[in-house]
């Protein structure tokens, strides 16, 4: 039998712990079916609210046209990058 290195043993331990915890979390979420979507929605709204507040402090706050152009550029760049994948 091949001797596992320290990192392989750690990786196996972490996988075991994650799988056991995942089963427990899955059981709890099955009892409350709306909990996962509500938590996901809260996280998404919090993210957008935080980004909005961050943009309010930037130089784009007084320049909405530049913000729109910058947003379109970001979308075009990420779309081009996604096509390459």
C-alpha cells in the first residue's frame, strides 16, 4: 500500500468532515424549505447594496454616463473572456 503524505491525509480528513457536515446541513434545510432561498436572496441583496454604497463613494457617483460606459465595458470584457473558455 502506498504511504500517504501529510497533505493527502489532511485532504482526506477535510473531505470527510465536509461530507458529514454537509449531510447535517442538508437535513436541517429539508425541514425548512424556504430557509435556503431566503438566505440566498439576503446574501444577493446585501452584495448589491454594498456595491451600491461603494460606488456612491467613488468618482462615478457624480458621473452617471461614465458609470454606464464603464459597466458596459466590464460586461463586454467578461463576455469576451467567457467566450474564450
